[in-house]
C-alpha cells in the first residue's frame, strides 16, 4: 500500500507532466498579485498602443513557455484574457509576413528588422506617442542628431 508521501509525489508528477501544476501556480500568483494590488492607485487606461505592446510581449512569453509571467502580465495590465488574433496584430503594426516568420513571435521579426536595417545609418528616429505624459512617461523623444 502506498504511503501518503508516495501518493503526494505521484499526484505532483502527474500534474506536472500534464502541465496543470504550472497553470495552477500561475493562477495562484495572479490571484495573490490581484489581492495585493493597491486598487487606490488607478491604472492608466489600456491605450491602443499598450494593448498592442502587451500582446507582442504576451506572444513572446507564451512562445518561450514563460506562462507564469504571461498570466501575471495579463492580470496586472488588464489585457483581455483571450489573445488578439495574430493577423490583426500584424495588420495594426503594418507588418507583412512570410511563412517562416509566422512560426515565431512578431517581436522577433520586429527586432530582427531593426537590427538589420541599414536606413539612416542604422538608426531609427522615434517620435512621441499619443499617450498622455505621466510621472514616468514623456511624449518627447530626442532626435538622433540632438
């Protein structure tokens, strides 16, 4: 007859092998974060830009099996639980994909594009966004020649 310790080990191994244990841990972390989160400090509204950025990050996290981090990102940011459609995301970012690029997160393609770009001496001029300025955000980005 199996001991309690052996039974615990068997259940743990089964839950781990099915991926359920990781999901449960991630959900518990997200719930603990939610319970500890200071609701008196309002979050900024989820802008269109933040929605897209969060989705790029979530796709990257899920691809690399960082599911715990992804679940906390979703809970903390207010990102919808259901991921955005990849084609919608690509269209919003004005990205055209080939078959090979569809096998990796869009973020990899964007980083690769900018690292391998030879326009403007390899530099990209970034402009401020439509996001409101906050204590840690700025709408002005210095020009590369400034």
